């Protein structure tokens, strides 16, 4: 357990303790595939390399949450899902993983309200959805400019006639 320094936007320094992380080796070699339990009480594991990459001293609670969401969910899952499944998007992200991520961020940043974390997680899904739409729109405009690059409709196979000779 060690202390790390956080400099906030006013220039004042705060010192916080690194949260306790219980190590459970899933690989006997203990190399880069060593996994740690993200939060005690949750069966959510992350590799030490990914956890170190997410724990950015310059970042905020919402940045940490967004980085962790990138590790646990791929882009297509984030684009197709939402936090609570209400509204147009009815697919929900894994509630067990989301609650473990929220608990980890709250252990690291004690003063962050739950509503801010929910808003950040929802915004992460929305931003991923927007990026997917932009990529699709860019591809459609690119192929619209170059119609010869569009895949032509595949030729229809001739139907076998009943009166074969």
C-alpha cells in the first residue's frame, strides 16, 4: 500500500492511498496474464497490465470509468447497449461488471456521486454509438463518390427448369 499524489485544478496537492487489490494468480507462471480481483466481493478480474494502464494519476473518476469500460467491453457491445436498458436501446451492459466498475471508482475517488458515474457510463455508450454512425456515414459517402468500388449485386443463378432434357 502506498500513497500517490493528486494535483487538482486549483494546484493544491492531495494524497490518497492506492486501493487494496487482492491478487489471485490464474496462471502459474505469474507473467503478464496475472489477473487481480477488481473489487473484493465481485467476481470481476482484470490483468495487472490493463489495470495499470487504466489508473492514470492525471485522470478523473469519469476518465477512469471510461478507461475501464474500454477494457471490459468491446466497441460494438458499447454501441449496442446502455446502462439500464430503458429508452430506445434495450440491451443492457452486464450489471455485475458495471457495479464492480462503479465500486472500484468509488474506492479510488470517494467523493464522486453515483449519478456522475452513471452519466459518464451512459455518455461512453452514446459516444461510441456516434463514432459508429460517423464511420458508416463516411463509408457510404466514400462509396457514393466511387460507385465502381461498390460491390455489384451478385448474379442470380439460373433456376433449373422442370422440363430438363
